[in-house]
């Protein structure tokens, strides 16, 4: 599916793979794609995000907050706190015995297996795969022949549900507004 | 209300949203803990039968759920 990707968009995907690899053996998530885009300082997407006051370091810290609780989200930690369970203490105890990130890397096996295991879905998470497919659809919709870094961002925004979109929202970005601005910038550039 | 009493109230909350969310979080934590502990048991040479007995499930169930993973995660880079 990457035939139409520009060299820079390919680099974004490659960086996303590196980001995911650096974290362990996780599939590439939407947050990794987002970080991949932001690693390109000259990308239109990066410029527009910078205009919204969003930088890679800030997003990285936000992502870490969601994945730092042994792979459970902050919302899960809060819910456990409500019933008197200190997730941080459990994570600390597990890491003490089984090494750093032991709990985070212990991704539960997928529930449904149709005979293919254990690498169900390849290197991309279902959401990031969807975002990449949507980047192609966005390019077609805008009548662009190639998929650039900005189309990847549009795909991420259109998918709208992954950790990438979540940290953007938390950073104060209005996703619909950002999408409009990307499209506008693309029209001006064309 | 002090923070402590607020927490205590939440622990026994009758709001299903609060309670069910806690159950979901607990299940996610449980799933991860199970992976860590099953892998640990396998590393220490436990059989599927022994693990199944400890977890009080059938050998087939535990095998089906966990046998697809390498027994020693972190060593297959």
C-alpha cells in the first residue's frame, strides 16, 4: 500500500516503526505515526502543528503518561484508584521482579484468533493501519497523486480514535479545525 | 468532603458507570498480570498442566490462550 507514498512519507512510516521498536515489541500505533510526522521539521504537518503550539517533546510526554502505567491508560489507573487499587505500586512491584516495562510488554493475547498467531495484524495496530488507509483515501479525495506527510496527518485526524488523536486533543488541538487548516494549506500550496 | 471520604464513597459507588469502569480496568490489569506470571512459570519449567491447576482452569484453556507466545519474552530479538 506504500507505492504512492512520497519519500518523506515513507520516512515517516519508517520512523514510526523505529519509535515502536524503541518501546519494545509493540505494533506501530497512531501515536508512533504522529511522532514520525513530527520528526520531520520541514513537513507541512509539523509546521501546522507547531502553529497550534504542539511540539514533539510535549506529545511524547503525554504519550508516556498514557503508556507508563504498565501499558494501561491513565483512565484505567484512575478507575482502579476508585476501588482502592494503586496501579503504580503494582507496576513497581512487577518491574522490580521482572524488569522494566515487564507489565507494559505483557500485552494480553488477542481474544479472537483465526488461526494466525502471534503476529496478528502485522507491524501496525488496527487503528494505525486504518489511519494509513485513510491517508490514501484523503489523497484520492483531494485529487492528489501522491501521499505525503500531510495526508498521513489527515488520515490520523480522520481516524480520530487512537492515542495519537487523544494526545493531540489533550494538547488543546481541535481536530476538525486542524484538518481544515491542513486542507487549506494544501490548497494554497497547490 | 475530604479526599479520603470521597475515595471511600467511590469504592462502594452505586453508580454503575464508576463500578463497571473499575471492572474493565481490573480486567485489563489482570490480563497483563496473567501474561507476566504464565511466562514466568514457563521460564521456570512449569508444565501447562501445572499452570492450569494453579489458575483453576483447564489445560486446554491455558494452552490455547498462551502457547502462541514464545516461552521467554525478551529473548527473541
